[in-house]
């Protein structure tokens, strides 16, 4: 393998992704939200009436594009491999809490970078939390945490989630009356459908080719001082920063940021929960989406877990808003740490016992 | 020595490889079945001054690691 070739690929992919992210904002998406995997699953949950927060309902074509872009390129490159069966239920639960953490902060790791590129310093606090969460997750992995092996599955199993999202695309294009559409708030701010879809397809294909992962880059840096994967994230940040600067969308500061709050403790802890869960799942929400497109039905469970988490977050008042965090959201974040840590410790303990008994 | 990392999620194949390298094993194989795992293990091993020879198998790849 040629290392410099891999780095070149990540630099190009990161730059294109950063530029597209800002273009989507210029064409109508909420500020610093060209892409936000967490917010967009939340919007999709709303469009499907899984929650009734009227301001965040829209079947975001970006997500559909990401998943299908990954599907198409993986089929074309013969990398579509239906796999699954590695603790699907635990993945659902962890992803559920990853979504809670993301909605307490108001963004997935991808949007954290985009918020940073727009000058939102709250995202810097969140980045520190994200790194802390990743380090905690890596410690558990080093102690033997595993979700077990996945196994080869049928093409139907591997392609099911793509089928679901393709159906959602058809409904969005041809029977939109089945879906809910926000008339105010972030859900009402959207780039034209075809452009959003194309943006998703391009970024999905790039992310599949370059194994783009917001958690992976930081993990590699801490685990073995290798910055290759991180290069992709850095280029997204740099490209989006330059685009924001040029288009007058760079506003440095903590206050007055779009779809953001200044509660630093919960920005830190919310994103820490995202980093913690992402490492144990084997990838950030973006990576889970891409893997689901590649035929990984474990990641498809993660997608469903995130959609469910988003629905709960809004049905039970856990999600933050520009006004700040909620009491329920803070408790749910703590509960997330407790649940994920308990799961991890039980798994590690069980494996040690099995090793001792030679099973 | 052979590490069977097939079916393990990222980054477990790399963590298993790292354990072997830290225990000063100079020559071993890693079995992987997805491209991300293959690339991650290869990248890590190269950084740690191991030569990596890749063989395609019916389940994925066998990576032979040898200390330079």
C-alpha cells in the first residue's frame, strides 16, 4: 500500500467535502449544517412522525444520498459485503445514546467540525469532550471490550437498509404528502432536494472510498501516533473555514451561533458520550451510515438506534435548543454513560471468565 | 503466530495487531475480511517498521507481518 496515495485521497476527499458542506448552507441549509448526521436523522424521524417537534421535520436527502452513494460505489468497486450478527441489540442501544449525546450538544462529530469552521467556539469545548470520550472508549477496547464477530449475511440482509432509504427517497419525490415538512425552524431551512441528494451521493462515495471517520482519526493519533486518517477531518475543517471566510459566514465567538447553546459542561459531556459510544461501535455516525450502505447490517442497526434515539430525544424533551440544555437531557446523558459503561464492563468480565475457563 | 481478526469491528484488528507487536513478536500473520481492517492494520504495521505481504484468500486477506 502506498501511504502517500492514501493521504492524497484523504486530502482531496476532505477538501471537496468541506466545500460541499458550505455550499449546502449557502443554498438553504441551516448555518454550519451542510451536513449533520445526527440532526438529519432527527429531521427524518420528524418527517416520519416518529416525533412531533414541528421545527425539525424533513426527510433530508443528504442522508439518503450518503447511504446510497456508499451503496453504489461499494457495488461498483466490488466492496459491497453483506455482513452482520455482531451484537445488533447492543449496537442499537449504544447508538441510541450516541444520538442523545449529539442532540444535547446539537451536532454529530461532522457538524462539530463544521461549527468550528464557522467560528463557533462551543464546538472547541465539544471537541475536547469528543477526544476524552474516545480515549475512554479506547481504554475499554484495550481491556478486551468486543461486540463479537460479524458473519456473512445474505444480499437481502445487507441491502435492506438501502432499500428502506430508497423507498424514503421515492416517497419524498413522488408522495411527499405522506411526510411532515417543517414550516419554520431548522427543518424548514433546506437546499434544493436534487442538490442535497447529489451532495450526499458525492460525499457518501468519497467517504466510502477513503474510510472517512471522525472518531477514527483521533483514535489513531492517540493509539499509535498516526495522523493519516485525521488528515481527512482536518481538510474538511480547513476547506469549510476558507469557504466560510470568503462567503462572510465566519463568526468567531461563543454566543449568537446558529442552532447552538453555550452550556459548556454539557457541550463537553454530550460530545464525550458521542466519542465514547462511537469508538465502541467502531465508527462515528457518518461512518455507521457509510458502512450500512456497504451492506453492514450491524451498522444498519446503529442507524435505526440513532433514529429511535432522536425520536425519544424530542418526545421526552431531552434535546437541547438554542435556549440551552434540558434537565431531562442532562440526566439522559449521565444515564448514557452509565448504561454503556455497564454493558462494556459486563462484556469484558464475561470474556475474562471465558478465557479462564478455556471456552 | 496467527491473529484471526475476521469479523471484528474497527479498530479491534489494529488493537490485536498492536498487542502482538508490543509483545515483541517479529513475524506473524493477521487474517482480515474487510478492506478498512486490511488498510488500518497495514498502515499501523508499516508505521511500526514491519513489512506487510498481502495474500488474497476466499474470506478476505492474509497479512504476513515481518519486522524490518
